[in-house]
């Protein structure tokens, strides 16, 4: 994020100068993920909502650490060849697009949608890492999960990683291998189960949030002994 963009976001959120707000990049784990396309195989994430749960020793990197507001999101995209792009468009619902979904996690891997960004067409950004600032920020609470929603397809999947790279998707538990049936959560309050999990791959996105300022603790009263 550039300093100009960050300054504009801080002004837009009307944060007091002395506030303890912090800019946090949720999901940013080094080294950065490198999407597979245009290599062989060129695999994409398709028709689902998904989030990473583990990268090596790092777990729950997409769990919101503090209350705040999402102000931007970033995605790294591969660059499929013309034939690859045409194949995905013909078989996965049209042009590439994606957005961010905020989930309230529940028992048995259920997730309910609390908020979403607008979907963004991605074709023009193939082969780049691009940040999309939000016109209207989205409130989030500590413990929420920020997921990537892809109603069509997106070349944002890094392959060939160790088995301790794990991500989950909102597909039916008996259809984890079905990448063409629509399973993306695209409406607020919708509920889905994230029982399908996949190893040796990584989703290439992150979310920028500004935490809610925490007021300073009130000074504790003191009692002086009489002289």
C-alpha cells in the first residue's frame, strides 16, 4: 500500500491523531504465493468461496486479529494463455472475477456471510499483483474469517507446495472434486459448510484492514495516606 493511499484511508475513517489504530495485512505470509498459470498444469480456483487455513507452521492467517474495517484487498494472478483462458471461460461461467467475503465461523466448519466486497473483473490484471481499495470499508470483528469468493474462476492458486499448505472451500462434502458446480457464497447471511479441504496448494490473496482504535485505560484511583 502506498503512503498516499494509506493516508487517504486514515482520513476517510476519521481516525484521531493519537489513536492506536493499526494497518494489518490479513493473510500476508512470506514468501509470497506464485500462481501456477501459465505453466503446466495451469490450475485455477473456481466457483467457490475459500480460505487458507495453514501454510507450514503458520495457521489461521485469515482470521481477523482485532475489530476494525477492511479497506482494501490484494490478489496475485497468473497469466493463462489464450487457449487456457478460453477453456476456463467456456467451462466455468464466463470471465474471471473475484471478491472478498467475511465469514462468521461456526461449529462443524460452517461459515455464515457477514459482509462482502463488490466482485471485480480480473482479466485486465492477469500476470500482476494488484490491490483493490474499497470505496466503502467493511466492518469486521475479531475472530471473523476473510475468504476469497470466486463465482467463475481466478488464476490465483499456487501449486506444488508441501502437504502442510491447506485451504478449505464451500463445496458440498460429497462433491469436493466438483470444480464446475456453483458453490460460491454470494449473498449476505448465506450459510455454507467448509468441510472440503485441499493440500499442497495456496490461495494468493490478502486483505488490508485498519483496526478500531482502543481508548487508553483510565488511570487507577490512588489513595494518599494522611500526613
